[in-house]
């Protein structure tokens, strides 16, 4: 993305040409498979598409929750937990720590996985870890307009970025009173009014 453009356009999930030989691909069910795939009729390559993994943290410092205000699309200028797409050759824990550092400049100690959220409408899985911030110091990177700790009563509910963030925060607010934080796994179904 150029500096002049703030437009966000993710790479398409489906390809038109084979990544191995460059020949146009077709979409069909390969032998011994049960769903359509991108298949190269020339070299035989099958281009499997798998869900993208989003990893992040729910960092807490002195009973306040760390949120970042997004400087990028989608959902520019809304608040989110520090999170992003997992990189190749990293663990979910490593990715969550990296994203927290990149987006908030926060040093955290990672806790347990808190939410695992299937988002099949956009071919993603979101994983959030509980985390304890080592200090209140923040140094947000270029993907964040700002980073700030919020008391539970001050969370900007009407300006949160994604339903996975809303759901994770709702569970946390409910759990904080009981001081028990079980791992939760659930799926988000599409809604017209708010992005997943």
C-alpha cells in the first residue's frame, strides 16, 4: 500500500493462474477429495486454501484493559485488542506477543488462551490470550493511532472494531467479577450491522 493511499484491499483468496507453472487454473473437485479446489490442469498442482489465523492478546495493567485505536483499514479509527495475522514459522503465542509489541509497544507476560473464535464467513480463526502487562508504558506502532488502558466501565463499546473483540471483552467483563477465566471456543455468524 502506498503512503498516498489509505485504501485497504486484501489479496484475493482465489487465484486465476497456477503458482507453480503460471497456467490458468480451473475450479473442480479433485479425485479422492470432497470439495472444490483450484486445480491446474497443466501441471496437476492443487491449490488448497486454508483459514487465516488472527492472534492477539487481552492485556491487563492495574485492572485496566489495553486497547489500540486502528490507524489502518478495515475499521480505521476504531478500538481493538492488539492482534493481527499470524506469520509463517511462528507459534500462536509468538504471534500474539509480536502483534502486542507492534501495535501497542507493550511488554506483556502471556497467560492462557482465552478465546478461540471461528469466523467462517471470512475464512478466519481468531485466538486471544490473556496477558499481564509488565508496566503501563505504551509505544504504539504505525498500525495504531494510539494505545490506551481502559477501566472496565470506560471501554468504548460503541466504537470497537470487530465482533470477535466485542465478544472477548464481554466474556472478560463477565469473568472479572468471579475471577475465573475459562478458555472459550465459539463461532460468529454473519450479521449485517457489524463486521466480524
